[in-house]
C-alpha cells in the first residue's frame, strides 16, 4: 500500500514515466478510472486506497428519481466474464448529492457523475439536477445504453438521432459530457459520429454486451431481470475493436476505452487503439485495488519498454508503429 501511494499519489508524474493524459479539455494524472456501476455510488473504494490515486472516480449511473433496480439474482459468472442485471438501482440525483457526494468531496477524488433515463426528458432532468454541483465534477457521463420508453424500448444507443436528442436535452451542463455507447450495434462509428456532432466531448466505449443465461432444467433465465450485460475479459476484444474503429473514423473525437481491462497491457492496447484514457470495471469485483495495481503496473511496463509517457502510446496502432 505504501509503495502504491508513493508511486501514484497526487498530480505529478509516476516514477520516471509521465502517465498524465487529456480527454478533450479534461487533464488527468493517469489514464485509469473506475467504470460506472462497479465502484459504488460514493467513496466506497476509499476503504482500499486513496481515491485521488485514480485518474478519476466514475460513480454508478443516477436517474432523476430513486430506482429499485431489478429483482435478484443480479449477477452470474461466465467463462472469462460475468453477466449482470442490476437494473440501475440508485438513490436518484438528489439523494446522491445529499448522501454520497460529501464523502467523495472529502476524498479529493476527481469525480465523474453518470446519468441515465427512460425518456429524453428524464436525462434532461437528471442533468439539470446535477448543475447544482457542477463545481464538484470534472465531467458527466451520459449512459445512453438504456431502453427508450418512447421508442418501443429500443436502446437510445441504437440510434444516432436518439443519442443526439440526449445531448440536446443535457446541454445546460457546462462540464464536459462523455457519451457512453453500447457495443450492440452494427456500426458504432456512425453512432459515435452522431454523438460528436451533437456536442459530446468524448465517447466512452463500451457498455456491456447483451447476453442471456438459462437454467437448463427450468428453461428460465438465471438472472431475476431476464437477460443481462456481459462484462469482463471475454468482451475486451469487442470493445477494443470499437475503440479502434471509432478512432479511425473520427480522429478528433476523444475516446475512453472500457471492457475487460485487468492488466496494464490491456490499457496499453486501448491507448494504442486510440483511447486517451480507460475505465476498469469487473476486475474491481475480484480485487478492489485493481485500478491502483494497474496504474502501478502501467508505469512499470512503460519503463521496461522505454516509453516515457502514456501520451506516446495513444493511437500508435493507427500509424502502424511503436513508440
Ligand atoms: C455490475 C455492473 C453494473 C454496471 N452498472 C453500470 C452503470 O450503472 N452505468 C454504466 O454506464 N455502466 C455500467 N456497467 C458497465 C461498466 O461500466 C462497463 O462498461 C462494463 O462492465 C465493461 O467493463 P468491464 O469489463 O471492465 O467491467 C456496469 C457493469 C457491471 C458489471
């Protein structure tokens, strides 16, 4: 723990390697954040490490109203992965501001709030409620991988125009808006392009893959919510491909990569594919210190490969070369 502290504390370069990075106008001391929904709503991971050691803390998606989520069971293991159907349980923006934000504020973590909704108006209302605490935020992530009640429950993320509507409805926010897309589309580059044109400051790629596990005896889904979202190392190649394709199609659009990251070399792949930063989700369930371990290992990997800064790695897969 002390060694990790010494290596990653504060805003200065880690060891001899400069891990700092920028997502559009947002500068981070290192590229590793938590992934929404896998690090609690508040300062829970502060029991394991100093939250300032993260590139940023991304909290679980919040809606305008408190939400109970889905019945259990909510998670099930899969080979190299897990599947969840938590159903976006949460306290609502006002409850979060009252109950969770004070501890995060006290931790000094760079904070990203995430919002979701069932309608475009609900996204707008959640964003409006967050304007009261924008000084505490470095960005807001728009989780658009939710069913749209007004369009036959089709996911917002499945339509460029729906994603653009959410950006329009949340335009009162003055902090950068990162739009988190779904991998369950045929052409993620076109959806990302629509997000960028509508004002997204970055895209986060990707949310979980749609999945289903059945009980072979009853024929019923094992999760209480029915199907679920598959996450973890088994989906890494899918999300990495999304990052690569979006980076190729939209070189000016900042990208945050997420999906299956468990090792420093996974981060290196995402940076080379075109991400400026990454998020770590499922790995945190196996080891709550996974993020800080990966930051320390990333610094060591760069040193061992004569890479002086994380920035040197970004997009190198597109120029066909190593730094
Ligand atoms: C239990 C669980 C809950 C999640 N909740 C959210 C959420 O509230 N909002 C969101 O945008 N993504 C949510 N996700 C998706 C993750 O943020 C991430 O995109 C996905 O799990 C892929 O990353 P990973 O393989 O590192 O977990 C959740 C994932 C898991 C496993």
